[in-house]
C-alpha cells in the first residue's frame, strides 16, 4: 500500500513534469514560422470571413508568413474600431491572395520590451517575416532587413510622397529602402485661446506672459519632464534650433562638448528659469509622457503645454469641445527658428524569400502603406499619415487641426538612429528631471549625463 | 538503491527546473562578465560592467537608495502588521464585529498588482490642483506638498506607498503566529498580576520571535525586488532619487538595452537575495526545531 502510494506520487510528479514540458514544446511549435501543416494542399477559393486572431487567410493556404505587431496595432487590441478595421482590410487581402496566409504574432505591450525582444530575435535570425519597428530603433535594424525598393515600386508606393523626415528613416545608408513608415505624430504647443491670444514663440516671451497667468491662478506652461522618453524627445527641437548635435558622423556622442554643450546649457537653463520664475511648476517631473498632461489640461487651470497631436482626440473625448484650444509651433530658445520632432512606427521585412517579401509588401500596402490604407488606419487609430498626398486627397486630413499638423511635419525631425541613443536619452531624462526638480544645476546635470553616455559608448566599442 | 529507482521519475522536473530556473540564472551571471548589448553585435568577456558600476558610483547611489527604501519599508511593515494583527486578535476576543472586514481590507492592498498600487498612489499624491492628498492637507491648513517632484519627499512617498502595500503580508503571518500562542500562558500571567505591557513583552514577543524573523527576511527579499510600483509611481525620478536596484536593472536592460551592465547589477541583487534566503533557511530550521522539541 505504502509502495503503491509512493509510486502514485512519483507518477504524478512525472506527469506534471511531462505536461509542463509538452506545454512548452507546444507553445514553441505554435509560434514557429513557415509553411503550415497543410502546405501541400491545394488552396480552394476562399469565401466569407478569413480572419481570426490566430490566422489571416485560409488554413489551406500553401505558404504562411509571420507578422508581428504591438497589441494596439494587432487583432488582439482592446479598441473594437481598430480591430474591425484590421479584420476588414485583412479579409479583403486574404480573399485576393488565396494561396497565402498570415500568422499574427503579438509583441509586448511595452514598446521598449517589444523592441528589445525583436533586436534579439533579429540578431539570432529568428525575427518574424514582417514586424512593426519603432522609428528610432529602425536604423539599428537595417543590417537585418530586406531592401524593398522593387517591391514597393510594384505595390505603387513612392518614397518621394513621404515627408522628408520619414524618408530619412526608410532609406538605409546604402540608399535602399528598408521599410514603410506608416504612422507618425508631431509635437506642438497646445494653448488656450481665451488665456493666450498670441502664443509665445520664444522662452523669453513665455517668461514675460507667465506672471499675469499666475495671478489668475493658472499654470502658464507644462511639459513632460520626468523619467520617460517624452521628456528628452520633446526638448530636442529646442536643442536642434540652436544647431546642437547629439552625435558626430561616426555616431560618437558629442552633446556635452564645445558649442553643443553651450547649446544644452542654454536649453536646460531656460527650463531652470521657467521653474524659478513660476512659468512652469516643478511637478512637470511627475509626467513621463505627453498624455499624462491631459488631466491637467482638462482641469482648466493650464494655459499651455507641450503636447503631441494624438492628444487632440484624447482631449476632445474628455472635454467634448476643443474650440477654445489651439495649436502652434513649439516654443524655441531663439526667435525665427522652427523645429519639432516626430515618432511613429515602420514596417520592416526580415524574410529573404522573394515570394514572401512580395506578399509581405502587398500585405503592408493593403493595410497601411497605400493612400487608402494609411488614411483608414490613421483615422481609426488617431495617428498622422506619413504620406503627403493623404493630406491632399482625404478631406478628413485636409481640415483643422490636421492641416496645421501637416504643416508642422515639414519642420520635423526624428531622433538619431544610433546605437547609443537609448543610453543618451535615459541619461538626459535624468538630467532634465534633476534640473526641473532643482536637485542639480544645468552644468552638473549635463556633465553627469554626458560622462555616463561616453562611458557606455566606450563600453560598447570594446 | 531506492533513491536510484526514484531518480528517473524526477528527471522531467529536474529538466524543467534546470531549463527554466537554473540555466537563466547561470546565463545572467555569464552575461554580467560581458559587454553584451542588444544594439551592437557580439560581445567580449570582461569585468568592465562591475568596474564601471563601482567606479562611477552608480552602484553606491542606487544601493544607498535601496537600503533606505528597504529599511524603512520593512520596519514599518513589520510594526504595523504586528499592531494590526494584535488589534484583530483583541477584536475577536471581544467579539467585535468587523474584524473579518478589516482583515479583508488590509489583504486587498497586498493582492493588488504593484503597477496598480503605483497608479493609485500617483493619483493620491498628484501635485496638480486636482491632487487628493494636497486638497485634504489644504483643508487642515497644511501647504502644498511636493510629494513626487521633490527628491527627498519622493523617496518618503515611495516608502509610504510600499508600506501600505506590504503591511498585509506581515499582518496575516503574524496573525497566524499569534493564534498559536496558548491562552493558558496569558491566563497564568494575568493570575500573577502581569500588566498587558508585560504580557506583550514577556510572552507575545518571545513566542513570536522566530516567526517575526522569518517574516522580516521574507519581506526584506520582497522589498529588495520591488520595482513595478516605483516604475508606475515615479519611474525612479525625479533625477535618480527613487531609483532602486531592481528598477535600475529593468532600465538598463529594457531602456538602454545593456545586457552586460544590467546583468552585473542583477548579480549583485541576486547575491543579496541569496544571503537573505540562506538566513531564512537557517531561521526556518531553527523554528522547526523549536516546534518539534
């Protein structure tokens, strides 16, 4: 009896172990790319809905390509409108491509984690056939991606139609096109028309108008100044306006040296003065991204803030009426300069199989790359199109405030796609947050950030 | 012989533990001796990650913040847990209503995900005109408090949020411990004329000492590994004022993609955790010995 119960315990242990192991194996198998089990079956004419969260196209399709997107851009997203849009466009594509199927893979909801995993997969040769890549990481992927020049031409996508900042990212150092930049955004000054009839163009103008606003119990200006990508990214246009450079031609950080250092000290000094003179509260350090400012804007106690175009729709859903709000170019450190910054996502193709690349590009064009696809996805997702023709042809994008966003995109730049950027951004976020909170002077904060970045750069090179 | 027959049955389990636990830990240790990063191909074996960590003072600053965070979190979690469990026991003895509600309410804080707790406290400590705590403080004549934007106050805010989160675990452990103390001891002490303070000091605390030690070690390990709540509450800022070790590791790996540097910091945290675990095992054995003897 004793022996039997012992055997039962051991058996249970073994069964649990094998179950876990087989579970792992199954999971790996499910994620595997390539031909499906029925690869040799003849594809029959599809009918009805060919889109499920786990497969786009017929289960009998001859070949499968894998497609990876972050949750908000996937069939497993939480917004029913987006999911419906994707289902409709994918179904249309699947009907037209009966021999092909697409296996959706969902990346981490945290962009940094998703990009870290994708970089690892790409380096080890396990990247999906098509993947969504953050625009500032995209240049790090050129070496793993497939050039798309001929395929894009065949799909009717002309790179010259894209805004210049998008073209710079899409084209690799060898002049080939490596991706389709399909959504973007732009940073602008959001201001209350009743409180600020003429939005300030420079920090000096902001400092002059701040005391009157303060007397009314209004916070003059806010921006994301905490430990988040937005605090560094959003301040870059001010640095660029002074002619500052982050890295040299070889990708080495130079932002803490010579004139570049002086430019940063000017920008950080402007922030310090804004806090000291009451134009911006130190609580800006509590905000890690632009959307964190929505509650402040909705409270009716903020006159201006540095925001992203995507906040227009967000605020509209909170406030209902946006007629009292306007957008203007960002506040610059000196007059007669105009700069802004954009982020966004790019589709890249990793597979080297020409037939798969052709289908992948057709899939991308159908959902996001063509004029209709880009307009449709940007409308439903609240993004800005990267193709200039979309603003001309689609009435939705040719009216305010989109016409102003489109105008600003002409002055836009993207963050440098160099390997050291992430370290630099992290160190400068600490510097910006320290200056705003008053724990460091601009010079101390900049020196610390620069030294840490140089050390990390040297470590990379060894 | 019998052990040899049993071994094959454990092979699947050993494989799972080896693959999913032991191998990743060993790989982290290996990576810590490299300059590996996700943004540059290849790597070399080097001690540079450790040297840089010590030379730049990164480790010192982060370690100091972590120690302050852990020390105050643990002390107050332990004390508050002890007093709440004593209060619940007293309430039960007096047959007061609501002791179960109190237990459940305190436990709810423990059951919540760290990120959610961070968001809740962020809303409470909001420094904008709509901030809840600042509004309440203004009603009692206390001025605006920079809960999250002042470097020194932010660390206190993070500690308070963590105490709120972790007290329940200590409370439930100590509640269970208090239940095991025989009533006869208290009755005999009462007969001898011992005051409630003397009963607490001479009966409750000594009887609870081994369990309190285990409790202390478990919450110390858990607090050393805290990062999700801080990430949501302050993101480690302002500056680096609330950047604890676990958050620093996350930052290095997922924000700056430095596998080598992140792994080196993780190894330091692993060593601290292993030391704590070793003390915990020693204490557990001693507690078991006391129970069986």
